[in-house]
């Protein structure tokens, strides 16, 4: 009888994969953009291609300190020094076949077919103002015009995440302002009579989930507009919800399961909430809820248990952010490691299991023996997550499994 009831309940739940598909379908890529100064654009996402307006280098330049000669003067070894070319000069005048100029790295090379002789390859006579070449190089040591990039070449692409290397290139392209995608704005509400806050100093526990919500923004690329903690009170919750309209995503933490004081979804119905799913075949995080408000804003309700909150934001909210930007901004790298554990899974859920790397061999891992969704010490001591498909009902010692390690996720 118990098994029958469990199966009836599970019919109401959707799979993790289906949830991801619904999010991708419902959240259309944002077209909102803004121009920002290059100096403030680190980790922002380009909204259009950037083409070069000029060749780089704009002239043939020397890649060595040395002397420049006409290639047709070979194999002549003695040359008259008639001047020099240094970095910063706009051009360098030509000379005849028996003449040379001293040249420095980054300096313009005179027109015509030339060769730069490194200074180690010749002797210089200051009195006669000439030089004698000891040996000829196998290369010309010239950076040709446009060798780095050419005029009208695409150098930075739409959806590029602007890291230090791409910003340095943008600076070289003489870009002062960049058109980037606007960050999604997030309004977060943490609920619970047990949470200590300014308005609830007699609460029992600190809101550790606020740490996740605040600091995920750094890597997920969202702008956290506001975080508010409220008690399990409809009037207080409504007042908070009406305190701002400046957001794309409303995230709530706690108050979304079927308990007496889980008031979030009921309250949001008054604001036009349309629920796409509110029960997932995942563990932890089963009551995670995704929906849309009438004002064309999206809603994610995550459970209050710390590990459930952590998992739901990491694996569900990341999909919402990706859909908003229109590409996989957040893409977790996986490693294949060998299990030291043998475990039988008694549910038909996608399980997010905390793992610990073997102290003897980092290519092996153990599944932690207590996966309770309230145990923060277990989360802190774990090294990663094994995402176990609902179709796999056991873990076998010696078999390899794909795992996500926290050391590959710097924000964790």
C-alpha cells in the first residue's frame, strides 16, 4: 500500500531534465543591452561582434634589436650606418643596398623587402660608422602589417565573456565603451519565523542561505537588487513584494512546500503567478518551484534547507540565467572518477550526492554516508557533487562516474 501511494505522488512530479526543458522554453533570451566603459566591463557579456578599425601592426615592425638591411644586398656583409629607427616613429625612410639603419624592437621597417639582423649577429665600428655582419639569420625578424589582426576582422564575438585577455585586446582595438548584455536583476526574499533579521531579532537561526544568494551573483552574472528576510506572515510578505518592481527574477527561499506556514505560492497567486512546476524528481530540492508573474517576470522558489537551497540555485537557477542570456554562460565541467562506495538507491529521483575525494588517491571518491539536506558541515567538508540520474539505482565500487568538483567551481 505504501509503495502505491508513493507512485501516485510521484506522478505529480516532473523530472530534472523536463524541468530544464521547461525553463529553456519559457524564458526567452533578453534583448536588453547597455554601453559601459571598458574599465568596468570585466566578466560582462558582449552584445555584438567587435571589428577592428585598422591593421595591427599598422606597418611592418622589427621584432628584434639590431640592424635593417635590403634583402637584395645579400651576401654583402659590410654596411654604412646612416641612422636609426625606434619604437614610436611613424615611419622610416628607405636607403640603398650598401647602407643600413640600427633598429629597435617595435620600430617601423622601411618599405621594400628588408631583413633585420639581430645585434648579436654583427660587429659595429663606431669610428667608421659601419657594421660587419658575422652571420645571417634564417628569418627576417619582421612583424608584417596586419599580422595580429587586419582591418574589419572580427576580433571579439557576441556572447564572449570579457576576461582579462579579451579586455586587453579591446583596449588595443581602441574601444572605449562596449555594448554588453544587461544583467538580469534579482530580488530575493527569505522567509521564516525562525530566521534572525532586523525585524525579527528573536529568531533562532542565521540565514546562511543569504550567503549563497549574494555570492552566486558574482559568477552567475546577475545583479542582486535586494535581499529581504520576512516572517511567515502574508501581510508582511505582500508588503515586501510590493516594495520594488525593479527585477527580472524573483527568488524566494523557504515557504514553498505543503506545510501550514508555507505561504509563498498562495500569496503570489494574487500577483498573477503561473506555476510551471512545483515538485521535482530530485533530492534534495524536491519542492523547487518555477513560474511566471503577470508582469513578465519569472519566479524561482527554493527550499529553506541549506543544502536544498544550494543545490536548487546551482542546478536550477543556473538554467534560468543561461536562458536569459541565450547561451550557456554557466557550464559545469565534469570529471570521471572511480567510486570507493557501493550504494543502493531506493528512489526514482535524480540524486545530487555529496562526495569526498579519497585522501590516498584523488581519482577516487566516497559518497558521504549522511545526505541530510540540513547538514552544513557535511556540505563544507565535501569535495563535490555526484549527479546520479533517476535511471541509475545503485553505485558500484570500482566503477567510474562523472562528478562535479567544487575546486572547479571557484565560487563554491
